């Protein structure tokens, strides 16, 4: 039977595409890794890797083996964590993902609270887009994720922790900055700046404002809320800013006006997501309950 070490070698080789780099990644010498891969090929009776001047290329059998090896290693890691934390939630490593439009605004408030409630918790954080965090949940490389809802994904369960209102952001001398009857309809004649494709906030903003399709094809996009604020301050357009970001000072120092809509616009919910039926489900639900205390 293949050993766990051999499976680690194979997954590292798939990731690095180089025997030297893979050996460095797992902390062994290149001859040791090469010998381990060769032994694995002998055990399985197939060629897993084609060796050449351009590096290591996995054969179709190698790709299949590496995919299953990654899944097996993930299962083993989850087993270890489940045993270590049995009977005492948050007593070991908990891998938490968060999207960029939540992480910098919620985590500074959440981390001290979690530390007080669970002193044995060792939190590992990962910031990424929603789609990649969902894939990480499925691959069991993270245990839970802070995402914006609604977001439907097969095999993923989520619960809301708070509603997040959208505020209007414009240059401080913009005519709409003085209106007391601000409504989504006022944005239809404006150049609305949005985050680039891949950010769920973009979709939530478009849906909340019911913008026409012409607004969806804009060539202007930002990679972060902080960049978006500076673009607005520079007179490039207007945008929507989540209240959680505004309260955390995302617009501080910029030449912008932040205004509430006459009828508060709840554009999204903040939520905790996890893999359905996963070993850390109860801890994820506990996490959601703790985070609700912040709102």
C-alpha cells in the first residue's frame, strides 16, 4: 500500500511541477523525493510522472492518483483534528476563510472576542473570493468561511449572522450628496463604479440597485473597496459601500460623502458557510452564534 509520505510527495509534485521545488516544499532532498515517487509507481504498477528537461509532467494516471491522494491526505488531516478537538470545541487549529469585503472590517472586532471565549483556539485565516473559498470548503482545506449571502452552492450550508446595509458613496461636492430623498433610481444616470468580476459584492450591488444592463458592461472595475473609495474621491463616479466597511473607516480621509438611502437598502447578509455534514459543522454553527454578538 502507498504510504502517506509517498502521497505527500505526489501532491507536492503536482503542485510544483518540479522535483527540486517539490522536495523543498515537503522538506526532503530531491533524491529522497524521486525515490519515493519511484517506489509509489512500483507499488501501483503504473507510470505516474514523465521526467523531462521542462520539469515533471504527471501522466493521466498520475493526475488521477494525485487527485485521490490529495483527498486522502485531507481526510487524514481532518481525522487528526477531529480527535484532537473531541469534546472541546475550538481547542485546536480552525481554518477560517473570509472574503475581502468582510475580512478587514469584521475580523478586527471578531478576533479578540473569539480569543476570550476560546483561549485554546489557534485560528488560521485565508482571504479569498467566494468561489475559491467554496472550493476550499469542498476540498476540506478550510473549515468555515465568512461570505456574503445569498450564495447558493451545492454541498455547502450557510447561516446569516447579520444584515449589511448599502450606503451611497459619492464625491463630497456631488449634487446627490445633498439630497434627503436618495433612492436607487438616482443612480441610473450616474457612472456607478463596481468591484471587478468575481467579487460577489458586485452582483449584490447590481441587484440591490436594479441597474440597467448597460451598467453591467462598464469598463471600470476595482480590486478592493479601498481602491473603489479612492476612485470615487477622484471624481470617477459613485458607488455603494457596505455599512460594515463604512463603520470601520473605509472612507476615512477620502474626499467623499457617505449617505444613507431614504429607505435603508439592505444589500446583503453576512454569513458563515461550511461543508454540509463536515466534522467541524458544530463549531461553524458556534462561530456564527458568537459573531452575532457583535451586531
